[in-house]
């Protein structure tokens, strides 16, 4: 079953909150284990003693196969948190999620959750991990509830012991059954997603079980029972592999070669703009071609039909900049945070291309920095590319849109053209330094006329455009 067929199957069941989708977390929503990020932080801070390290290594080598194995592992982990406050652990969990764990998100699982939400289904995270590990992802996914291993707290301080039954194996299955009874829903109409054999009882408790990137033993069980199997694309390990490092070097080498050729042409023509336009197109073509990364575009005609304009793009990856260079070719400039001016290679290129650097901490200075961009649009016919979210998102979730780009388009009297990028984070996550192979998917929407916009209605126009991004991401052209 393809992912498109799987999403259609979700849409085929009754809509509404009585259909509940229960998602395991580690190995299912994300690749690997969220606990690893917490442990690496402690290692980095020299907070792990030799005895604990040896016991952890022994536990990892032995694996967790039984309830007793999990309880032993849990006791070892929780003891290290004794005396720490809930507030401290929630803050740590959020930081690790943004900077590390979100990069392990399975795009396929994200789409499953989004489709269940679109159908009005109830989404519940059911995990053996602690709330500090699970809650940040649950918030990002918009989950309605989290079932997890709760920790004992006294006066806001962790005791180092679990509260109640840990949600591993039969404990998770029992928690799901109890949750369904509390809601008064029939589990025969519900979904469950998990990756490990310990979750066979959990998967068996619902009418629509799906084995996600299953272990060999769960794959055998799923095959025997006729359960659907979803194999997610590998997310890679903690360190980039040799192929990714080589691909990244080839990509940047190709781009630099293209920049060199463009510089020669620019000098011959005595034109800085000629250099920039050629550098964008030629540099990106060579870089993408040599690295073997493709770009699949829907609505490419809208990239040229309404210039000058303000191109708006959703921003999840630092790779968005090369994508825009390849799409737009030339005749455009951009807006970037002031820190981008210091990035080697990119900073110098941005300055030559008259990119407006803004101080996001100072609204007055940011507005002043954007005034030249309005003049460039109006007087020189140079389009502008902006990310209305303002910053990169750790997941495919679309952030709130700022109104600056919309004010600029209105003041310059030019249309806005939405560029919806679906999977740049798969090629290069916001925290990554290397490129992964793949095809970037882009949908360019029809230009939006701003001639009748007024200052008083900009907020509504901003919401309307963001809704178009949301609709496109939820119903990608050609997926139905």
C-alpha cells in the first residue's frame, strides 16, 4: 500500500472524534529513541559516572525484551533525574526537541497525523517514554492527549521513581483500552501505529493496526496477521555518513564553480546584476546536478508570470536558499536575518545581491531595513523573496505568518506569489550540515493581486495566504 493509498484509507473511515488514532513515539513518530538525546546531553556535561555508563552499555547490549528489562532500564534512567524540577526537565525536553529530536521525525508519520487531524479524528500519543520526552512532539503534532510513563513528583521535584504503571508492552495496551472506555469509543473503529514487538498487544487492541518501520519480529507478526506495513525513509544516524559528506562537498563545489563562471561573465558585461542572475541559475544548476538532487515543480509558470512580485516561501531548511536560486534564476533579491551576513560564502553573496538584513529583535530597525526593498521592487523591477514565518521550523508545521512581506507587496503595488516547499527538511534539516539525497517538491501557486489591499485588512490577507499554504501542504497537487 502506497502512502497516498494509506491516507485515502484514513479519509474513508467515519470522520469525527470517535475515531481515535493512537501513535507510539520512539521508532514510530521518530527514528530512534528520544532518551538518547537526554543521555547524550548528560554525557556532554560529564554528568554520567563510570558505573552508570557501564550499566547503561550492558542494558543496551542486552536489549529490552520484557517488562522486567524495561523496569530496570527505567529505574536506571529515572534515578539520575532525582532532585531535578519538573520545570527544568520540561525546558530541557523542549530544547532537545528543537535542536535534535525533531530532526528524526518521520515525514510519513507526520502526514498520517495531519490526515487524521484533517478528518477530525482524535490523536493520542501512547508511549513508554516520559512526558518530558513526548510532550514537545505532541504539542507540535497537535495531539489531543498523551499517554506515557508518568513520574512521581513531590513539591515540583522528581523523586526518581515512576508514578503508576509504566506504559511499556501490556501496560501501554491497557492504558489505550482504558482511554477508549473513558471516551466511550469502539476500538474496532480506531487506529494504532507502532514499530516494536512489545506493542503487539497495543496494535491488536484496535481495528486498524499499522506496523511502522517495524523490527524484524514485528514485521513477521504483521505479515502473519495481514496488518499493513509502512516503511519510512531512513533518517540517518547521529553523524552524517560518508556519502552525505561527499554529496555536500560536491554540491558546494559545483555552486562555487558556477559562481566563478558567473563572475567572469559579470566582469565582461560590467554588471553586478548580471553576475548575481547567472550565479543563481548556473551555480544552482551545477550544484544540484552534481549532487544528484532533483526539484519537482508544480505551477512553474507562476514563477515568471507576475514579476516583479514578492515570492513567499515556507521555511524549514537552510537548503531553501539554493532551492529558490534554482527556481527563480535571477531578477530577485531577498530578506535575511542580520546574522546571515556573517555566514561564509552565503554572507558575501547576499551582500552582493543587495539582500536586506534585518534585526529581528528591533521592529523599528527591521522596518527601516526593508524600505530599500520596496524601492527596488517599485523602481527597479527586482522581485523579492521572503519567508513570512521569519525563521526556520523544526518540523513541517507551518508557523505563524508575520505581516511584513504583505505590507511590502501592498506598498510596492505588486502581487504575492506563494512558493510551497514540502520536503526541504528531508534533504537538509534545520540543524544539519550535510545534504541527503532526494527530490525536493515545490508547488507554486497563482499570483495574488494586492491592488485592492488596505492597511486595515492586511491581517486578514495574511491569514488567507497562510491558509493557502496549509491547504496545499494537506492536499499536495497530484497526491489524490
